[in-house]
């Protein structure tokens, strides 16, 4: 994953360049708070920590982690835009 993030970061640059301050603020405010999704993620996290993830569960957990990483990068870009625009 560490080698993928720089590529995703660069891919998101043109997206970030399209952001208005209003849209950037909305991205910064995004919260993943679906109770069922959070419960599932916690279940997978516990299994990962215990070393008991099945292959399908591992793939699902990795998908959650990667999606969170992309959202984090996009939020960082949105925050940078907001700081630049004071």
C-alpha cells in the first residue's frame, strides 16, 4: 500500500485543483459514521489483530483501509486549499 499512495496522491491533484472552498469544506467534514459499516470494520480489525482473518475478510478489510487512505489524502488536499484561501 505504501507504494500505491504516492500514485493515488498524484492522481488526486487534478481533482483537488477543481475544489472550491465550499466543496473543500464539505470534504473535510465527511465522516464515515454508518453504524453497520463501523461495526463490520471493528470486527475485521479485531480479527486482523488476532491473526484470524479469512482471505475474503482480509480483502474486505484491505478495501476499507485503502478507501480510508484515499479519503484521508483527499481531505488533506481539501484542508490545504482551505488554509491557502485563508
